[in-house]
């Protein structure tokens, strides 16, 4: 399990614990008479869901990026600096991380409200139907027998619509009770004995419907919080953390001349075929399966939930191989060897038919195909480059520089220091004395300045 998977597993576990508490509290408020909309809104405020989502998604992003950067680069950047850089827009939406978090929190609330409301509407309909059935046939007389099949059909339809919120056993019991009422209604006459049996079956049906609607509403709430709302939260965490890993990977290897290419690796959890299978298995540039030149690599992640990643390919690994830029032809060669199912997963059903007929190229129809086959710049690149330019090596200084020394110099020359943090490399003796900084024998006296604008 890599760092991204560990972070996502921790996120999922944390959400599971919070989701259970949220479910119980919403149910408590609804039982007290509060509407589902107001209950969800209040509970999200009580449990600080927005702040929780922000903190946990940010944790996944930063930890994943630090792992992908490697110890040396990660150690040179604070978590706050990393998060700030990785919160900027990167996809077609043009949204910042903050905007995405706000949207996700809203979608989470909406998913719960809509799911529960839908089941409540179903329950209200079936309860009215059951009551109408009982009112027509449960008071010692038989009226409107032509309406009976319609009532029973409506009850049966409710069981089908609500089956996702009922256990198989609960569903079986209700359907059996409906069949029992229907069977007795077929032989119903104005006779005391047959009528009493029918009335008993009606009472049983009313009880089952009441029990079933309660169970269905509770299950709908649980499903909404623990599955549908969770899906929204995990999709954001997964996609943003995956992109952070990509940014960190590019920052680490983009300027490394020993790395000549990147190889696309499928995520360990890859449930369905898509464009990622082509990225990972096709030899599009003649450099090997899944290998892309650094200046022609698709952006990662390829789609929401994508957990694929890159691995560096060193120049020595490409000796004897000649790059080919005929991506269309190379892609066609791979697609022709694939099954119809895989071609359709990548090109779409109609797209596959047009491609096979030779009317379009595969790149015209491939779904989620990166529109940036070229050299991508990491969101961390500018920050790392600016940092390099703002480091002065003062290791030859004979006098130890302390924090107050830097501040005194800035004050003397009227230099504005607002928004700038200092990191001064000190000797081990000074560290023991409680001064701010870190011990690095090779760079004693060095001053690192980190403008907050990075």
C-alpha cells in the first residue's frame, strides 16, 4: 500500500466514524419533528463537517505530496507552503481547493436530503394507499371491490421502489402479506367468516407497511450518509490527493536529466477498463509499454477517482529505442488487438463503430483522453525555483547569525518583513540553546527566506 492509499484508507475510516454519529443525530432530530432539510443543516453545523472535510482532504494532499517529493525536497518545504501551492486550480473547472471543498460539502448535504425525501414521499404514498384500503374494507362492509387490485398493485410497486432500503427478508415478509390479502380478496363475499379472515389479513398488512416504511426511511438515511454523501467526500479526497502526487512527481523528476520518460502505472484498484488501460499498456511512442517522453506525457489523474501514477524511466533504460511520434498509428495497432469490450470502454459504443469503419481516429473518440499531451508544469515548480533563488549561502560567516540579527538588519534598512518566515541554519550548540533553526553542518549560517507569495 503506497502513501496515497494509506491516506485514503485513513480518510475513509475517519468518515465512517463521523458518518455514524451524523446518521444517529439526524434521525434523532427527525423523530423530534424536525424536517429532514433542517435536521441535516443543523447536524452539519454541530459536527463541523465543512472544517472536518477541509482538514482531512488537506491532510491527504500534503502527506501524499511529501511522500512523492522525496525526503530532500519535502524537508525543504513546510506543510503550509505545500498546501497553499496545491490548493490552486488545476482542472477545467478553474476552481480552487477551497471552492471545491465548499461545493462538496453542499453536495454531501444535498445527497442526504434528496435521498431521504424521496423515500419519505414513497412512504407517504403507500401509507395513504394502505389506509384507503383499510377504510374501504375494514369496517364491516365491502365497498368498491373494483378498487382493490389498484390498491394492492400500488403497495407492490412501493416494495419494488423501496427495495434498496429494505433487507431481502423485510421485503419478502411485506410481499407475502400483500399476496395473502390478495388471495383472500379473490374469494371475498358478504360473509362474516370470510370477512373476518380478510380483516385480519388487512390488519397484518397495515402493521407490515408501517414497520416497512420506518425501516425503509432509516435505511435511506443511513445509505445517504454512509454511501452517497461519502462518495462525494471520497471522490474529492481521492482526486485531489492523486493530483498532488502528480505535481510532486513532476517537481521531483521534471528537471532531472537522468530521467528521460515516465511510465504510466495502473492503480492497484482499477475496477473497470478505461483510457488508463491504454495509457498503461499501449506502446504509443515506441519506447515501451506505457512509456511517455517527458514532453508528451498525459496529465494525471486521467479522470475522477483515478489512482494511476507515474514511475520514472531513466535514460539507460531506453538505450537502443527510437522515439516515434505517430501516436495515432501506434494507438490503432494496440486497439486492434483488444476485445470489443475494451475498445468500447475506451472509445464508447458509437465511437468504436466509427473508428472501426475508418471514419474517425481513436484520439477523436477516446473518452477522458488528456488534452495536454505535452510537458506539464507542476504547481510546485515555481515555488521550488523561487526558493532556490532566495537562498544565500553564508556558511563562511565568522559570526553566528540569529533570528534577532536578521530582524535588526531589516529594521535598520527599513526592509519590510511582513509575510516572510526565516529559517536559519545553526550549529548544534545553538540548537541546544533553544534558538530557532535546524542543525546542518554543511550550511551553518545560511539564511532561507520564504515569501508567503510563493
